[in-house]
C-alpha cells in the first residue's frame, strides 16, 4: 500500500515539474527575447529619425527651433516605448505564475477524484485491513496475551490512577502465571477504591495459584473477608468450587458454582461454569456418594441444623416498595460469637414474599463456617435498598436473635423496621 502511494505521488510530481517548466522557462524566455527585439528596433528607428533631422537642419530645410522641437518629440516617443516595454515585462512576471499553479491544482484534484470514484481504492483498503485482521487472528494465544499485557502496562504507566486498567492488568497477570504481579495489581486497585469482594476474590485466586492450588490460612482470611462483604461474589465462589473439586468434594463444588450461576451476574462464562457443574455431578454419580437432583447439595440428615423460616413484609414496608423497582432480600444466619460471616444465606426478591425458606449446611459459605459448627445463631432478613450485602442505612430488616441452631419449629420474621 505504501509503495503504491509513493508511485502515485512520484507521477504527480513529474507531471507538475513538466507544467512548471513550460511556464517558468520557455515562455518567459520567448517573451524576454521579443521584448529585447522591440527595444533594439525602437533604438534603431530613433537613430535613423535623428539622422534625418540633423541632415534637414544642415541643409536648412528646418530651423533650429523646429529641430529642437522635433528632436524632443522623438526622445519622448522613445522613452514611452521603453516604459511600455518595462511595464509589460513586469506584468508578465507578476501574472505568469497563476496559470501553472491553477493547472497543478487541477491535475492533483482530478487525479485523486478519479481514483477515489473510479479506481479500486475501496477494494485495496479492505484488502489491507483484511490482511491485518488475518495476521492478528493467526497469533498464538501466548502472543495475544503478551500483547494484551503490554497494552495494559502502557495504559497503567500513562495513567496510574486508572483503576479499571490496573484491575484488568491483574487478571491478565493471572492468565500469564505472574501471580506476584497480579497480587500487587489488586492491592493497588484496593488502595484506590477500597476493599470490595470483587477485588478480594481475584486476589485470593492469585494467592491460591501461587500456593500450588492449596488453601492456606492467609488465603482463607482473604476469602472470609470477601464473603463477609458479599456472600455471592463470583470469583470467591468459583475458587472455593475449584478447591472442593480437586479435593473430590463434588457436592460442595456444585453448591459453590451454582451460587454463581444463579446470581445472574454479567461477565461470567455461564456455559463453561455449567459444564463444570455437570462434570461435578457426573463424578457424584460415578462415586455413588450422592444423586444428581436439585442443586447438587448433600441430603439433609436428621441430626444436622435445619432452620425453617417464614419471611413476610409489614404493611408499611409494602407501601414504600410497591411503586419502586423490585428490591433484593437477603436472609442469613451468623454466629452469636466470633466472625460475622454468614453461616448460611439465601437471596430472593421482595416480590417473592411472603415465603418460607430453609437455612442449612448446604448454604454455607465455607466448609469451616457452617450452621452445624455453632450452637446459637442470629438470623436476619434484610431488604437492601442498594442491592448490596450487609445492613445499611435506609434498609428494612427483621431479626431473630440467639436462636438454637437445632431449632425445629417454624421461625416467623416480618420485615418492618427501617435502619436509621
């Protein structure tokens, strides 16, 4: 493409040189020669006329006064001819450049217009773009990852405050196996925007891979913090599902992964995750340890906690919610002592109420923190006005405190109190 345009430019330059040479050399030279000849002729005629006047004066045909008058007129005529010749030469020099300039512009404009409309510019351009796209698509995945890393590194270098670019760089580092750099990138984002489950989850993943896919106390601490902020965080639940799968705890893997699938969160490869869930269920069938029905959770046993809760909205809350968008309701249980991470949690919509739900070990956030691991729990039902986990100002809530984890009777909760 570059060679083609260089060739076109060369031809246009050659054409312009020819045009300018014609107007700048030949024509000007001919005009100059004609002017010189005219001047020489006028001078010759002047001397001839002057010679005749002198002869007439010598012969006495004219007087001295007549001679001087005629000689003055002859001098005046010669001077006028010389002045007209000079003016004509100046005018030619001043106006001669307009013609070659106009012709040059016409040549360039006509050439470009003709090629753009009648030539093959569109086909040539599309061919070049197609070749570039093909070259890009022929890159190996490793080369594409390197290019993505370089692009994101440049963006972060140009604008260190670009938290989105820094987060994307951290994810790219995980794909490249540079886990230390990934952890550093996620820490950098959290310094800018604060700690969020959506950032702690990817950081826990990087730490998990760095530790040869083994959970440690440090990794578990990051996971627990993420789940406190958002029990439905996709990255964290996917990580816990992977760890459960590698430990052949297929029912738990299905549970964690289905939390993500049911959250309808954008940006998740649901097809791949659904395939992983199906594979975990197949492993369950092969091992004869569970059935493939329901959400892949373990069957409840009689000696495990099984809290049945009936949740409804008070009339005053219904009045405030009826004209707005459907709000999210979180129902969860936490230990009366120790970490406030939910031991079991359910997410529904306000339009689903009234509703009876069950909290049990199948809804635990981590294997270490379950209903069966404590004796007493606090139960909360919260209408989140912002759609986020936790009890915040403006939310509506109901609570049941110090409930026996093995309680068998129905627990009734009516959401009526607004958080100040």
